[in-house]
């Protein structure tokens, strides 16, 4: 099949034209190999035991292969990182090496971080705009540049968004019948617990307990529940709870596998916001994983099933839609050189779902609403931020499930998720 370009491709092409080595990081199945191998003259697959054993015996032998050389799942033989780093020290010719990794190696596995030699690029599952369901009419990059024009119509409605939550943004799972998709997502989660975490050097004595913790984390999607709350929810009714140190180690391993993708709290530049919470909002790599962990289906989500965990109000469907929007915005924001965070005051009186900060420190503020209409109440936190942050605000946006993109009389842009693109 012909390769379908993604938002990350423009970044990758630019890097390859100027830099000698790029490492593409991300959870398994996000499409790292497909994206990089179309640019490679040779491929070294270190997820193969036979290839891994040969390379481990003589890591420097990889330099004999044609370039650009793709080293797939490089973390399985961490010594190749230092081989590439030294090769780049000797020859800065652009576009020599591509490395992909589905896990961060254990501390000390490489002799050097690679800073200044190997440039890292994060890859996530498909944004909504990359899934081929619609033609976006509102550019996130344009909004960050101060473009005031917001327009467009879409036929995508709430059931379509729910279908996309369930369908997954992992490219290889797209188009599978529901039963097969559920099986693939179950296998993904089970393999993470049974194989991937042990490969990180951490023994999982009770796999069921770890899966229970993941279910509780999924219930906290798009919320700021504390890790104590998540642990308590995952062990309700148990007389012997796992030690906090154990669950912290599991959490760290899941982050090293890029399976957890929490959204950090916003740290404003040049302004004092003394009451901001430092707690991240919780997200799994793909909202479909959260839905599967919670045992939800398209029908049950539309029927309002599920109980969210954490201080935020709303429904599980609302949380999962916000997670889908967050995934999509993060993919597009990375391409536009914007950092993504969230804002919540410590007492919860003000909360903004997404804060995008451009290289100059200016802000695009985004609220996500599971609604086809927008009220003044939906815009109140954006109005508060405008008063607090003044001319540092580039624009204010509400992402919703409605049929049209437009600007309200107060200047806030209303953009259906289906119409938001690069």
C-alpha cells in the first residue's frame, strides 16, 4: 500500500535534510517503522532475536550498512546508540541514521544521552485529522499565527466521534471488525504487562493487579485524580494492597513504554499564577485503550455508561472525547513548534483543557466540550484567562462536536474537532 503522510512527516523531512541522526520515540504500533522505513536505504530490525544477537556481538558492524540506515527498536541493543553517536561525531553529513524506539532504555544502558548528536522526535497515534474521515478547514498553525478566519462545515456528529474513540489511532488496527479490534487491544495491554514491562527489568508478580491499576488510570482519563486515588480505586475491597513503591515503579515503566501520556500542568512565562495546580491530566497513549480497559462499547458510551475518577465533573464519554481532542491537538501542536499543557487552579475554580505555548511564550487557549452548541458558561474560563494574561493570548478556541466553525461575538473561535487540521 502507498504510504499515507502524517503531520510528523514534514518535521522528519526537515530534520533529515539538516541533521545526521534522528530517533523517533513512541508507543508500540503508532507507526514509527512505517514512517521511517520509506526514507531508509537499509533496515536493521532489532526486534528479531537472530538479528539482535549478531548486532550485540559486534555493534560497530551496523556502520557497514547503506545509509540512511533505520535501526528499528534500537533499545533492544542499547550499545548501537553509542555507535551512532560516535559515528556522528566523526561525520555530520545529514540524513545518515534513523532510530525508532518503543521504550526508554534503563538508566545507564547507554554511555551518553546523545544530546547534540541524535535528535529525538515524538510520535503519537493518528490525530483525528489524519484518519481520513473529513477535510479540515481550520489550521491550528494558522490559529497560532493569529489568523482570525474560522469557517467550515462538517457532517461528522457525536456517534462518529464515538466510533473514532473506539476505532483507535494505531494505524495497523484501523478498519478491523469490532471483535478483532477488541482482541488486538486486549493483546496489546496483556503483552505490555506480560512481556514489555519485564523487558524493562521490572518483575510483575501480580499481572491482574497491574491491569486493575491501568483500569483505574483509564477511569481518570482527562482528569487530575491523584495517584493515591487511582491506587485506592484499583484496590477497592482488597485486604492486601500493593506497596506505593511498587505501583510507582509500574507507573514509571508504563511511561517508559510511552503507554501513559500525561499532559503536564502549564508553567507560564513572565507572569505570576501562584495558585496553579501542578498535577498533570491523565491520558493513555490512545483513548481506545482506555475505553477497552473500562469494558465500554460504542453503544454503552452513547448510553452514558462508566463512572469517571477524579475531581472533574462530566461523563466518561466526555473524558474520552477530551482525550481524543488532546491527542489530536498534541500531534498538530508539535508540528507547529508549540508546547501543550493544561491549566487548573488549586481549588478548581478555573480550568482550561489545553494551553498551547508558542516559541515566543504566547498562548493559544483551548477548551473541549462534548456539545454541538456553545454557551457563555462554556467560555467563562477563557474569558478569565484573557483578563489574567492579557496581550499574551494569541487566541481562544472551543473544540466541540457541532456542525460548523465560526467566531462568537466575543471573539472566541468555535471549531468542531473534525475541522481542526495542521
